[in-house]
């Protein structure tokens, strides 16, 4: 690991530590909830806003030339480096007291994601990917992450946050088709589902309608653990969209074929 990525990783972990202090101070306590969307419930809390402000301030102070793309606030600059931040991925889980939400922090250099952190504060787990490494840290103990070896769709565990928040009904129906082909389907994981995939516990994660801050941090964690993550169209996930994460190319292609199957003309 070169000195630059070592320092960047240390700094990113410091950001996650500071975010964790804020998120845990509000978790399972009375907190004001605002709705960001008039058409559907898209909650934001003082914790989301406070974390984004804290992280942006720390990055701007340490790296004044770096760009920041954040869910709640961005500081866009012309730079080869861009941080991408989701202060609380899974705000709905957060406000309901479900402990599977996380803080997502990534860094890209010339549009390539070189560092990703998914911190799961309520479980005291942190997942990190960089420099071809993928590992989790629990109570200061580091464990290397490796995906499962299963290649059979019929033996696979499929996760998603919820098909009801997919971009459209067509994507939802495609997910339901895939769900019928796997061994088990689990809902409600938010970013934690991707961490479980990297840790060898589940096989496939499928989503639709994601934003860049929802997914970028998870890319090096999954790739470096031996998995594959791409859009339904086999494109980069850096801009979000429809996502498939799988333990291997075989499961990815099998899932993709079902999800993208054309409906027979009537």
C-alpha cells in the first residue's frame, strides 16, 4: 500500500469515526424528521444533515482542492479527486430503530473509485475496500472479506432494500421473477446487504433507482472481496441506477438475463 492511500484511508476512517459520534447520539431517540419529496416519503433528519456538514468541513479543511458529492450537500470543484458521501444510508431504518443503516464514504481519482468505507455504527462494524484489499473491522479486529463460491441460482440468497422503492413497476416485476428462481429472498438490508455479500453470507443484491452516494463506497469492498458489481446494463455503477452485485460472473449473468428478459409481445 503506498503512503498516499494509507493516509487517505486513515483520514476516511477518521471521517467515519466523527460521523458515528453524531449518528449514534440521535439513534433511537426523539428526532425531528423532514420529508424531502412531495410525491413519496424521503426522510431526512438532523443526524443526516449534521453528519454531512461535519464531513464536508473536515474534507474541505484537509483537502481544499477536492470535490465533494453528498446526498445532503455538495461542494463541487474541478479536481481529480472526488469524495462521495451518504451520511445515513437507510434513513428509514434509522428512524425506525432498525440497526442496518450505515454511513458511506468513497473517494475517486480521475473517476476511478480508489477507496470505500461502509460504517455500520449500531452494529459496531466497518467494511473497507482499497488497494485490492477488502476487510471488516469489529472491535479493532481486522478480518479479510471473501465472497461465497456458490454458482447455482437455485442455491442463492437474494437481497434488496425493497422492490417497492424500485424506479418503476417494470423493474419491480423483473425482481419478482428473479426472486422465484433463488433459494431465499431477504428485504430491508440497505447498504448492509452489500457488506454481507462481500463477507460470504449472501449471493446476490439487486436494486433500482440508486444515486451515486448509495453505491460508490461499496464498489471496492465487493470487487476486492472477489465479487462483481455493475448495472443491469453491465455499465459502471458510479452514477447509480439499476444495480446487480453478485459473488461471481456466473450468478451475475444468470441474474442479469432474468432481470432484462423481454416481455413476450401479446
